[in-house]
């Protein structure tokens, strides 16, 4: 029976005292599980050098036996540890710092694995090498090395972590203890993925994956471990999205947009251009979602100039005409002003629709008046930036939240706006299908609607790369 479990605190590990425990807690590591999931940021290949002839300038990892140690005096005193390789080559290991400590570490006859850059100064030498002492029970084959002589992991660290001995070497020691506990049946890590998924995707088991991602046997094993944990992350993200959708659907729609909008129809007729088939299809798809008894969450994707803003405005009028408030948030003041002026121009025929622009840095009196109109429902359409997230921004009946360039806003920010309404609909717009947006779409949080074509006569969007030089401020290649 296992003695420990993954929810146990890191303080049960040897060498993790109260100070290290607090420092680890500051980076979100309190349990054995959290430490195991603290993956390396990169790796160094320190497999034993197979070359027979060692050359200056090479980075090598070699088995060696300690011959002697002595202090060398000069401008700077240093400890010199003489070692001999299996090919009978002598290398001097030179330590300028920590001389008293290293003097007690290395003893004649000791076997070690040493890694570092070879230099030539009165013979081959390595200054401040990485090393690992081989116990007397090791026979040279299948050495249980964690710091050198293999592919070694390098972990994210900081000055506060390093002060407590939690550099990459310290993390390797701690994580190796956990994996040894599993190997000795003192800790059961179990399996978190369904057996069918593991079999179908041909994934490695959990223990093997943890071992290979922290102490890879080779590059292929490392990649397999990464693939396993990438799938695990997607799997649980999928579950989270499904849970969020189920929770959202428990609260039924409270505010219903109109099935038909005279204002929206007039806007379409008054536009100086004709809507594309893509825009009409997008409006139709989203209108169908608006009629469901659960709130919608849509990602409207389209290239710059494809007409997302006009599409969003037409959809918003189905709410506004029914006295339901609409909020549009943009990541910058410039974009918010642009949307405000565009929408004011398009709605010139409908002055009865109260549209407000909320920006940061407004005069207190002006802001108070805007907040009052928003709270009592006089303002039906509000456009703004991050200022709309503030606690003093209150709505009467918020039924639709439009988020432009949604990838520039966090999930918590999006949810904070939703919380200001009565379980409102979400219409997120983006021209940049970044991974998080695609992930939210693919795994259930947002329904994807795409506008592929641009309106006729629209000038093409040109992207150019400008180079700055000494002779000219900018050059167009």
C-alpha cells in the first residue's frame, strides 16, 4: 500500500525545509503533483562523449577518476583537481570559487562524471565544470545520473529560488525523489486519462511520461512524453469547456432580442454598399442562435475589411429595438473611437438610439452622467475600452456583449462583463485566429462563424515590412 499521495506537501521531500517550501509556494508549487508538473523549459544533451581524442574548445561529458587535488597560487588562488579519463588522458578541473567546499568534495580514487568546455592551459582543463559523483555500487553501465552524462532538464528559476538552492540542479534532486518514491511503491500516481484514449492515441503511461519529460532516456522518449502531456492538457481543457457550457445552459435566457427589427432592416437598406453573401449568411446563423432559450457565445472571424463591425451592429439592433442594452469593448481608445464614429454615422437616421463612448481619463462629472444614463437604461449602446470592466459601470438590462479583437482580452475580463448583465449573449470578433481563439472554438466554448469574402470595391489590405537604416528612417523593400 502506498505511503504517500500526490496531494501531499513538498515538505515531505528531503532537503525541502520551511524556507524552500514558502519560495516554492510563491510560484504555485505546494504539492508533489504541482512539482511533477513543473516541466523543464529546455534541455542540454550531456551524454557521455564517445570521441577517443579530446580537443580544446569542445564541450564534453566524460567518466573520470580523481588523481589528486592541490591549491595553485597566483593572482587568484584556485583549486586544481586532477582527473584521468578511461583513455588515460589527464584533465585539470579548476575551481576559483568555493575552494574550501570543493576541496572536501573531491578525494583521490573517486569516480565522477564531469561536463564542461575543454580549454588548453599547460594541458587540458575545464573551469568550474558540472560534475556528478558515482557511488561505489555503480559499475559504469546504466549509471543513475541526474546532473550530467545524459540529457538533462533545465527548469525556470529566479534569484529567490536560486538563493534557496532551487536552481535546475535543486529541482532535479527534488523531482527525482518523487519518481523514486513511485518506483519503490511508496507513492501511487495513478492514471488520469481513460484507457481507451491512451490506447487509441498510443500514449505512454503517466509514470513513464513523467520520468521521460524530466529525465529523458533519449530525444524520441522526450518527444513522446511531451505528446502525452500535450494531449492530457487538451483533454482536460475540453472537459472544462464542456463543464462551462453546461453551467451556462443551466441559466436560461432572460432577455430576448426581437425576431424582426425594423431598425436593422432600414440600416441594411441605407448602407452605401451591399452586404456580401458571407455577411448575410453570418447574420442568419447568429440570428438562429439568438432565438435559443440558452445564451449564445459566438466567435465571428473575418479578415480586416471583411465587414465584421457592420455585421455586429446589425445584430445589435435586434436587441436595442427591444430596449436591451448592448456593450462593445475594444482593446485601444483609437479603435473604440473608430467604432463609435462609424456606428454614429451609420445610425444617423436613428437618433433615438442612445450611443455612449466610455474611455479612461474622462472628467469626473462627465463620467458620472454617463454612468447614470447607463444604469437607468437611457443608454442602449455603449462602446469603450478596459474602462468598462470597472466596478462602477452598471447596466440596467445588458443583453449582448460584443468584444472586438477578443484575443487581446483575458477569459476573466470577458466573464466580468458577462456578470454585469442578465446572462447576456457573447459575440467575440477577431481577424487573428490565434491558438487560444481556435481552441475556444474547437472545444465548445464559442461557436465559430466566418466571413471569408470582402465587400465589392473594398481596397485590398497591404502589409509591408519596413526596415530602419542609418541613411534613411525607413526603407520599403
